[in-house]
C-alpha cells in the first residue's frame, strides 16, 4: 500500500432510538449498532454493505482488510481522513444467516435519515449491495454504473467495487483507482437516476 499506514477511524455514536433497535432479527446476534465512522460532517459519504470486524480474536481493535484497502486508495487519490465518513446499509455486523431483505429495509430508513441530517456533498457507494439499496433499485450493478456521476435523492453519487472484491481480484484495482479519482475531481454532471426524496 505504498507505505500508507491505516488508522482506526472513530465510531460515531448512534442516536438513542437506534442504539437498542429490535426491528429485525439482527439485534439477537450483534455486539452493537455501528452508525458510522470518521467525520460526520465530512463532505464525502462512503456507503458499504455492512460493518466488518472491529476487534481481533483477542478483543483488540484493528483495521480490517476492507478498511485498509479503502483508506489506502482514498489517501492515494488525495483525500484526508477528515474528508470522509463511512456508513453502511446494515447498521449491525451479521454473524450468521438472517433475513437480508427485512434487515436492509429497516436499516435503509436509518441511512436515508442519516443522509438528510449530515448533508454530505457527495456519496460514494461501494459494491452492488450498497448501490442497489442506496439507489433503491435491485437491478442495478456497479459494472453498469461506474465511471460517471448519478443524482440520487439530490445527492451527486459515484459508485465502485467493494474493497473486498478488489482485494480478491487485483485486476479490479485499476478501475477502483479510476473511480476514486473521479470522486476526488467531483466535477461530474450527474445523470438523473433515482427518485428525489
């Protein structure tokens, strides 16, 4: 990663009404609600599918591979840590099988409220799941949408592959970097996709 050292981003405390949410079955398997991490006033909102591991087997905090890849490429594109806020379609880390549609449907409401409250300047969805649930269309894919801007609920939005996919398929690294560079330029004229709230 070109000498880049990943860091632990501070977690953002969830609102009290969400911290003990029991609207889907994930409350039975989660350790806590992960509202997001980084700077909640950042201009760039990064959306992933769900939180990954926060602690190793010994219970010590660590930066998982997904966040290592994300942070390294953000740094390479010229973003500072305070420029970004990372959040998730799911607000809990799943540990075993669950009703994905029901859980994502509940958490999507929280995500949309989060966007309205934080009012970022740009959004960056990573992976098909994040794209489909953020855009509100289950037929969409990163492959079809990447490389250009989209207007989603009034928010200029770019998309790319999930950092885990990039780690597993190094051939995706080039386009992943291109998408970060698009995001850094922030100069696209968004095509009209998705309904405004």
